[in-house]
C-alpha cells in the first residue's frame, strides 16, 4: 500500500513539473498569470514527499467549535438538490469515473458501509476564519482503490452540485493528497449527518490544505491525466476565478 502511494506520489510530482510548466506557457502569455500558476505547481513539488504525507494536527472533542459556519455556497442551490434534501439523500449518487478500471456509482449506504475514519481537525479559510470539527467518512484512497486508478491518472477532480456566480464549483488534488490518510469523503460532522450549509450529503476533507479545496455537495470523483481542459484549466473554481493557488498546502 505505502509503496503504491509513494510511487504514485512521485509520478504525480514528476509529471507536474514538466506537464504543468509546458501547458501553462502554451496557454497564455500574461506574466502575472504565469507566475501565479507556476508558484502553485512549484509549491507542491518542492515540498518533500515526506512533508506532503505528514498528518494534519488532530484535536480533542473539547476543542470542537460550538458552531461550524457555512461559507461559499450554503446549499446545492437547485430544485433537484432541495428534493434530495427532502428525500434524505436516499437517491444521492457519488460517481467515480474517468481514468479508472471500474467506474462506480455509490449511494449513501454504500458510503457508510465502507471502513470509516473520524478526525477532529481545524478548517482554515483564506477569508480569515477557522473552525474545529469532527469529520467522518471513508478514505478517498479506499474508494480509488475500489475503482482501480489507471496508470496515467495524475489528478482527482471533485465535482459539486452547486453553481457559484454562474460557474460550477469544482476542485482537484494530485495523487499525494488523494491518497493522504486524512483525505476522506465526509458524510458526518460532529457525529451527525452533514448539515446542508456544510455540504450535505458529502464533502471532501483535504486536511493539509486551505478551506476552498474541501469541495462540498460532492456528486462525482473524476480521475484525469491533466487539468488543462477542465473549466478554466487552473484546477478549481477559485483558482480559475481569483488566482488562488492550486496547491493550498498549510
Ligand atoms: N461546492 C462547494 N464547495 C466549497 C465551497 C463552495 O462554495 N461550494 N466553498 C469552499 C470554501 S471557500 C470553504 S472555506 C469551505 C467552507 O466549508 P463550510 O461551508 O463547511 O464552512 O468550503 C469550500 N468548499
Ligand atoms: Mo474559504
């Protein structure tokens, strides 16, 4: 297991420096855009693999924030989403697709029946607030292994139900973060099903990175070899829109 993670991590790292750099140059000549993107890619690869795999700090129950605020979208925002809430997400599906050998369509029961991990962590939003909560769900690594990631798969894209300012929210990570032991598909916050404001019924927890990476209202997990042709090509909603760094490691 560790061997596979290590190999993947290094493959992803090596791929990023060259693919990333070339594609960015081809994409635009705007200097600031180039610099911004390059620093994002570089930050991920210049950190040692050991550092990338280190665990985020975990807290005790006494540290849990009395209220975990919602930020960004506070609902899936469509009639279909409201109906799903009403229906207690009985028909919600999480698709696992792209460069996998066995595409999956998991319902909430499937998700809850997988081996579970609970972790009490601090969420840090770039807007300047933090909150501590206990998140529960299966590890993304287990789901990816069930689907069988193909050799050329380098990134995992998270698709969301909500649209913010006319753009579908999405996020992505490389295989180092995808296989990080604290990267989970959370269905519970503080022992209760996820509140709607916090991304019900499923949201990512990417504990070594800033808040905007933690995609809420998760509908699909997509394995890809490049982020270039997805939306604005920068790997996430805020990365495309405001130049937030793709690698938002802490
Ligand atoms: N689908 C989706 N995911 C999202 C967002 C969003 O607007 N839509 N906002 C992001 C931001 S900026 C933060 S800080 C966290 C907020 O999580 P919370 O609402 O549980 O506090 O979700 C992230 N994930
Ligand atoms: Mo955020």
